[in-house]
C-alpha cells in the first residue's frame, strides 16, 4: 500500500540566552545561534533527497497542541502510540557518521532496550545517503547544519546536505507506515558539535552531547518534546534529578553519570507507553510495600549516591516508584538499589547509587516475599522491625520476620 501520512518531530539545540540555550560546559563557552522553531513533519517512510534537500512536508495540526499530554506530565507523544514489536536496527548514513556517533548511539540504544524490552541492534555498515529505510530501521547521520525548520510550526522542515541549514540544530523524525506505529526513523546531528577528531566541542560538553543524541533518538521513536506548553523552555523539572527530561527543548536531562539515559520520571514513562502499545512485556514498575503497608522509599527523594533507603508512608511519589529490571536491579530516580560496598554483614547500609551492573545491585524475590541480595543471600530488612517513618532499611540474615516481607510490582 501507499505510505500513510507520517508525522515526525524535530529537535535540536538553539538559542543564545534564556531557558532554551544549551547548557555551556564551563567558562569560556562559545556563542550559540539565534532561536529557531523546532518541529517538523514527514509524509514518507523513505529518505529521498533531491538536489541535496529532503522536504518533510507540513506538520499536522495536532502537532501544535503540545500542552495536551496523553498521560502524566513531562512526557509527550506525537501521533504514534506504538513501537514496532519486532524492534529496531539503527544504521548510519556514512562512515564518518558511524565513526563519530556509534558510541553515543550504542549507549542510547542499550537504554531504549532496557526501558522497553524491545530489541535494538546497531549495524555500523554505512548505508549511503540515498538509502530508503525499510520498516524497523532508524538511520542516523552526521552533517554540518543539516536541519532547516519551517518558518512557523506548521510549515515544513527540510534536511539538507550542503551545510546551509541552521547552526547548532540537530533533528530527529519518525515515520508511520502502519497506523499508530513508529515504523522507522531518521536523525541528523549537527557535526559542529564535534571536533575534527570526533570529540564533543567544549561548549557543548560530553555530558550534554550524550543527552542530545538520546533526545534525537527519542524523536525517532515517536516521543515529542516534553514541554508543558508551547512556551519554550517550560519543561517540568524532575524531583529526582532536578533536571528536565531528555525530551525537553532543548535536551537537558541528567548532568551526571546518568547522562544519555532516559529520565525515569519522564521520558521512560513515554517509552513504556509506546512499548506497551507494541505489546511488549515491560519491566514491572510501582511501589514496593513492606511492614505496616509502608513503602520502600528513597530518603528525601534525593538521587545523590549514598542516599539511604527507608520505610515511609506510601505517597505515590517518584522516590517510591521502583522499576524491576530483568538484570536484577531495582531502579528508582534513574539509580539502583545498592548494598553498600557489597559487604556481606548484618546491618550493612542499603542505599541508592549509580547503576554499575555489579553484584551489589542484583536482587531477587524469594517464595516468602523476601528481597534477596543475590551475592550474599541476605535480605532487605526494616531495622528493628520498627514501623515509624524514616526507619532505615538494612541488609540482614533471612529469618521469618515481617520486616523482611515485601510486595513488589508484577
Ligand atoms: Zn527535539
């Protein structure tokens, strides 16, 4: 059949001042260009350049009602509500794109797969600039000033190969040749963000660039900007990170080791929504309840490494929203439940820390409802069996105590 109307989004970085300006990496940050609108549209699955230009057609009217999130605050979809159940292969237009971008794309793709349980593979063999994407492929390219926004939000975007686009603007689009489904995507990263040897330029910085690539790949999956309204720069700020979602305009997100991963409170929820639409078996997410029906809670909702985990009245907050990954991690606020130092002793500190993939962070539930630290065989225990808010959680030998019985999201 013919290509269905496909809606796409574009994103990037622009602005010299105000909330939209890219965050400089440090003193001496260089200039950034004037602000430009940041939406686009596409009406074909194929990437067809004519005379070096690919026209993406008009943006649908729905595109502009960005205030109406389908669910929650801080993440938004464009029209697509599903991912492709068979997953995606991410490819590169040319060798330079692959050489420079692969490490960022790999990290983003791993996170997309972790969040959605949908398969993402990477193929670094260049496809050429005239490649027409089949279903299930996302193609990414590095070009100088590749993106040209329309003069107004409902006017077409263009992608150009001659460097005549907008400085410091990358863009990402998705296509939908099956109703409601993101079937493929394409993204173009402005090469001006990189030095000649493929490093992040100083005013951009490595941390920011990681989030930037995740932002554009988020667009290729069907995520829209997370801004609360059409007013630019008014994204929700996470109570977890103190940062904005990756899908904010411009991309922002975690400024620490979590950089480039999708923000659990926001972007992750949009990706889960899309994956659920595809029928994916998502990692369970929700509260973990224990003694006195109180919740496993990150103290003060602070994501700093070393923050204690405690028992607290359930309040539906993000500090009590745990994602149970297949790899045995319990994640809240974009970090992992951690047995401090992986020490095997009663009373050892249970805390939140950067996810490392290490044995300090691998847990499983047993038939008695206990949460077992796999490496030590000891369990999560409410200190002294006390039910007061703020009672700290510790590691302890498994026994038959109510303070060791938990109910986890399924
Ligand atoms: Zn964007």
